């Protein structure tokens, strides 16, 4: 497995800026990482073209090398925040069951965005270039 999550090349967190919880999460990522931040409504045609067809179903991380989506994208953001210890992440990613489990956990949380938004919610942060 190639370990590219920790690279500090310019990258963009793409999120649902019509969701208060998603906007809160993007604001946290903006505060604690060097990521660029862009909501679905502010995507350029080029950025939109790089995303999966169903891109509004989850968050994404756009890098020079590709696109990480859903749980994998959030995992990469947590890595950049220093919250997810790299040795643990690398170990987990070597197990066959981890990827599907990560994605199920992401989907379980994403499908309850309205509930999470009653606890933490924010206005969408402005588009920010990667630092």
C-alpha cells in the first residue's frame, strides 16, 4: 500500500455546504489543517469533473494524484489533523476488513447528519486555498 495520506501537497476537502454538520466539520478541518476547503456549490467545472458522478453522496479529498472519497477522505483529513496515529492507520489499512468497516462507519454517520447537526452545526466556511 502506498502511504500518500500524510503528504503535504496541496489538497482540497470537498464537502456538502448545504449541511450544518458538514460545514462544522469543514470548519474544524480548515482550522487544524493546511487543506483547501470547498463546498459542493463552489466547485469549479474542473474540480467537479474529477469527482465521482455521485459526488454529493459524501465528502472527498482532491489531491494532485487523485481523489479519496467518503471514509477514506475523512481518514486522510484526520491524519492531517494529527488525530489518527499514522502507525495505527497503516496497520489498519493492511487488514482486509478495515476498508469496508471504515466505509460502513462513514455511511452510518453521514446518514445521520441531521441528528449530528443538532449538536454541532456551522455556517459554511468560505472557499479557502490550500496553505
